[in-house]
């Protein structure tokens, strides 16, 4: 999904297994903590340097020590970011089709179709661009696609209408209407 990972992750997260979700959250927390330590130590180094370098006597080494701690914290943040990035990569590898099914889009048939659809999905998540795909609901064949006989609508007509209106369909939109009787 490339640069749209931030936009797609909230939609993918509910489909992570419990154990993997715990690992994902742990890696995110490690990254947050390491970045905060790095920032706080960097700020402390600047403040202590301003206060102690001019007339601090033996305390002049304190800013240097804090800078060393900030550097160690920065290196930890870089490692934590790499680990978090790897967790994101694995999450998408394992659960991207679960997210596509949950959004009621048909599963891609091959890698090229998946890449094309992912680009459209990313554009939809970030900019609201329309997606050139019909919906796949309960009446699916083994691949998450609607059977031709069950579609009941001309998909090319639906796509042209969506493209001409330049409106992106809501992920929660369904072609089936549900009537709700609200008693007062």
C-alpha cells in the first residue's frame, strides 16, 4: 500500500490475531518510548549545556553525558522503527485480504490485479478517489468474488456512474437497502 499504510492500518487492525496484535502494539509502544526519550534527552542536553558550560565547573561533563544518552536513545528509536515497520509489513502480508473482504470488495485474482486495486484503495483512503470495483457480499464464489449470475447489475455502468460523479463510495455503503423500523 506504500504511503497509505497510516490510512489503511486502522481498517486492518481489527483483523489481526490476538497474539500478533499484542506484538504490534508492543513494537509501537517501544517506538513511542524511544522517540520520547530521545527528544527529552536532547532537550535536556541543550538546556543543561546553556546553564552549565559557562560556569558549571565539574558539572560541565553533564551535558556531554546527556548527549551520549540521547544518541543511544536515538539508535534505539531507529531499531524500534525498523521493528515496527517489519510488524506493519507482516500485518499486511497476513491480513490484507481480510480487510478487503470486510470492505466488501472482491479479492484480486492475481498479483497485478492486487497491485492495481491496492493503488486505488490507497487513493480512496487518502483522497476519496473512486474505486473501480464492484462490491462482493455474502453470495461469493471461493475467491471472494460475486458469481456473474448473482451480480444483478451491469458493473461497467456502475463504474462509469461512479467515475463520472467523482464521488468515492463509502466503505460502509452497501447496494442492499436495510429498512429499520424505529418505534417511538
